[in-house]
C-alpha cells in the first residue's frame, strides 16, 4: 500500500509515466499524435466544438466514451449573448491548463509533492484591430501575463524551477509564444 | 417587424454592430480590452479555469452574472483521467471559435445570410518534444489544418472571401499564427 501511494504522486502514476517515456524512447513512432476538433456555428457569436477522437501511440484512440462539447460566445459589449467564454479567453485557458499540467508532470518526475498550483492570466488587446477599424494594431493580444502561485514540499527555488521547466516544455506555451503554421481551406 | 428581422442577421444585431464600430471610431480608448482567466490545479492533469471579469469599452464589465468554469484533462495514454479536453485541443477550439465568430460578423456586415458554418481542425505533434525526450522536435503542433464548410445566400466566391477575411481579422488566428509575447512570474 505504501508502495502504491508512493507511486502515485500529484495524482499521476509515476510508474506509468516512466513506462510511457521508456516506450516512446524505444519506439519514437509512438510519439506521433494528432489532435482534432470539429466546430459548428449555432447563432451569432455562439458556436460549439466537439472533441473526441485523436491519434496517438500508434493508433486511433477509442478510450473516450463520449465527446466533449465546448461552447463559445461573446459578452453583450462584443455583440453576443454570453453563451460561453470568448475565443481569446479560451486561449488563456489553454495556456494556463498546459503550463499547469506540464508543471505537475515535471514535479512528479522530480518527486516533488505539490499542494497548490494557481495561476492568473491577463491578455491586453485593442479591438480596433479585429474590428477592422485600423491596421496600426494587431488583432490578437499584444502581450499575455501569467502569474503562478506554487506550493509543495520543496524549497521556493525548486518550485520556481518547475515553472521554468513548464515554460520550456509546454505544448501550448510553445504555440502561443512562437506561433504555428495554419493552413485554412474552404468548401463553399 | 420586417425592419427588426432585417436588422438581426445571423443572430447579430447589425444596428448594434454599426453603433459599436462608430463609437470606437469616435473614441479609440473604448477599443482597449483586457481578458482574464484564473486557473487552479485539482489533481494530476485535471485543472479548472474560472472566467468572468474583463475590462472593455472603458470599464470593468459586470454583465456576467456567473463565472464560466472550464475543466481540462488528458486522456489515459497521456497519464490523465479524461476530465476534459486537453490544452492542445482547447487551443484548436479557441481557433475554430474565433475564426467562426469573425466570419459570422463579417457576413453580417456584408448583408450575407449564413445557413451553415462548420469547421474541422487537426494539429500534428511529436510528443517527444513536450516529454523532454528530444530537442529535435518542437513542443507544440508542427502545423494546424482548418477546413471550413460555409453555406449561405451568396455565391461560393463571396462565401470563400468571408473565410479569407476571417483569417485576416481573427484575434486567435493572429495569436496562434504569429505568436504573442508571454511574461511568466512566480510566487513560491
């Protein structure tokens, strides 16, 4: 029992984690993943993504019994009916979630037990860009600030290192910070 | 009644839209927005963002009665318990939602009535990057593909133009495609 408790750290099965790392090290093809989302417009600023299948570890994943359904919207001042967070807020959520999970996995690998991880994110923008009123400002956030509060059974400098490592390895941080080629095609 | 119906196109109040554009043109300071998210770790790959307040149009918005609560997770193969879409999937959702809403707003301004907007998104990645197994691949998606299907009361070339315009003005497309400076601070 003590062994099992020791094996599960921060809600992560460390033995499974090491096994996964070894398997992918052995066979790099298992590291190829493809994630997907399907979105359909409902009305106005209200649209919904359905997220279920993905490819990874050499096969089409079938472990998800049900699709996730995620609704987006806009507040009244941006012409919507608040049917969900807006897309820019979802981007902040994606960034926060990815940095947090990466941090938790790194802590688990380093045998640090966490007791608290919180983050606050802010993104600044001038909506004159996306509204097409000027070309002098960009459409998206000019900058994003993330503040982490981390507690656990390690000295403050070790906890701060976890956040550094999370930045160095986070999937969404990389994409939001460095950009990704996006190809858009249309059937009309 | 016909006038009201004509004013509401694609679920968007076109008169309110023109009014908003005029007001921001008149007073550019109204275009300054700040969006926010707060995230807290629950266990393992499970964390939750709370999204409510934002600043925009010259004031702290108080029109949202309740906060949105959005859960992230990872599937079993990535050491989680499927408590929600994963962060990379949320990024695809943010991108789909933003392109779609931008497209709907542009169609409304151009007096095009839409009957269907659907999109399918795929992002490719090699998880050896984020797992720290190699520095030869990036952490995030190497590329993202978006396919739109758009129907409405305009010729196909006009509908395709809507997608082009959405790419040119979408907040999240800009950020994902071009990247954003992100500052991360820590309290530990």
